[in-house]
C-alpha cells in the first residue's frame, strides 16, 4: 500500500491510520486537499488499493474504512486523476460484459429504472425539496434556496421551447411530475409525461389531480420507444444518462420522429470529459454498478455527434456544473438530517453509507470539473 500511494499521490496530503492507531503520511509534490482515512478491517488496505475507485467505494459501503471528512478524500481523488486515463487490465472485458448485462432494451430499461426510482416515494421525499425534483437546479449569484433554483431550471427549459397554450409537450422521463405541472401552469400547454417507475407514476398522477390539471397533463407508464403520436416540443431532464450508449441512436431517432418540422427538444444532460470517456466506458464505475445500472454519461462531443447523425440540429450547450455541486451539497445536508428516518423505512447502514458516498462522489466530480451538466436545444 505504501508503494502504491507514494507513486500515485501527486497532489495533496493523505494520512492513513491503521487499525493499530499508527498513522502514515503521504504527500504529493503539488499542493492539494488534505485527507484522513481510518482503516477499520484487516483487509481494508488491500480492498481500497487493489480495487481501484470501485473497490474504494465498496469498501466504504461495507465500513472497511472511514474518514472524518469524506469531501476531502474524494476531492483528493479528483486532484490525482489522470487527465487522460487509458487503463486496460485483464478484468476490462469482464467489467464491460457485466455492464452489458444491464442493457436498456425495453425490459432492461424498466428493471434498471425500478432499481433506483422504486426505492419508494417516502425515501425521496425525506430529502428532496418540495418540488420533488431529482436533477440539478440552476442557482443565481444571489443566495436563493433550492426550490427557487429548481424553478429557474424549469423556466430555462421553457424559454428554450417557448410553448404556447395550443402546444402539446412530451416530457421523456417526467420523474414525480414537477416540470409537467409547472409547464402546464405557466404556459397553458398540454403535457404528456413518461416514466418507467411505478412509484413515480403513482405520485405524479396524484400530484396532477391535486393541481387540478388532470385534463391538461397526462402521466404515462410508458417507454419512449412506444409513443405513437407527434408532439409540438419535447423536454427531457437528466433522463438521457439512463438510455445507454447502444440506444443513443434510437433515442435521437425517436426524438426526430416525434417532432413536427420546426419543433424543438430541450434536454438537460450530465456529461463527462471527452478525454475520460473511453476509460469510463471500459471500466464501469461505482455509480454504474450500484446506483444507476445500465447508465452511461456522454461526452458533449459524442452527444452532439450522435444527435447530428440522426438528423437533429444541435444548439450551443449551456453548462452549469457548479450549480450541480451546490444542488448536491443541499441534498447531502437534507439526506444526513433525514438518515434516522431513512432507517425507519427499513434501509440498513450499508445502504445509507452507499448513498452518502454517492452524493459526495458526484459533488466532488462536479466541483472538480471531471463531469458537468448542460442544457441544449435539438431541432428537427
């Protein structure tokens, strides 16, 4: 372990405290985050070093190591990432094969979405804001709250689409119905929202009824590949990440087919840096293994190439990664405050540690710039 850390730590400062209480310190040649890791089990060091980033995450989930500052550990990892990694190991084909088993065909999509979103509405409402929005907000320079920033995100998408009261908007991946209700109220348009989550469908349907919009907003438990009619415009907020690389051309083809001439789609999409894409594709990470099976982030370049190949015109994307980092910081505070209630829902400590790591892992990625989020217009 000492040899691996001394060679791999180029920035920052790491203190590793063994089970015997002895501390070893490793320092990079460049300044960076200062982190402390406490090893809790006999094989913790082997798991965290030999398993790479996935092994580090799984060892944390299992309680094999802990830290007084998870942000510092993950920020240290980002600071020491290779800017253009090209790992190839004997396990690379196995990792890719495992990910391929979670393919997003019709049945696979339903199972993959259910894995994450059917944890229960009671779980998500414990720590999401009142809009029940599980995607990046857009914060302004002023200190507005999370709900106001979520509304700003929706309004930016509506500004892109500019729907009229006579228009019919399709939302692919409608979540708990917040955007669909907001769009209908603000513009008078009709909205059809699609979800594959039974839990989300039940919540969104009830929310539409309570808003008095059941004649204007339709929530369907339906795959985007099965939609028969055309729409004036299409919106999709952080659903594309669940499409899967194999299905990107199909997704964009369906967007083009569902839009009339002159229609537009507005998407919000999480992206990964192009130099990291091949390594990310070949080595499914912690999130793909435990949080979003079958998921795949595009690079901005590959997103644009795939959309263009299916006849769509790609507008200039607007990126706002720092807002996602702040959104995640808000979610983490809410999640930690709600942790005792999460336990009463029947979730164990490993689940809580997995979610704690997941939210912090994402925040570190957006803060460090290895991942980003964009809104982009597609035209038919």
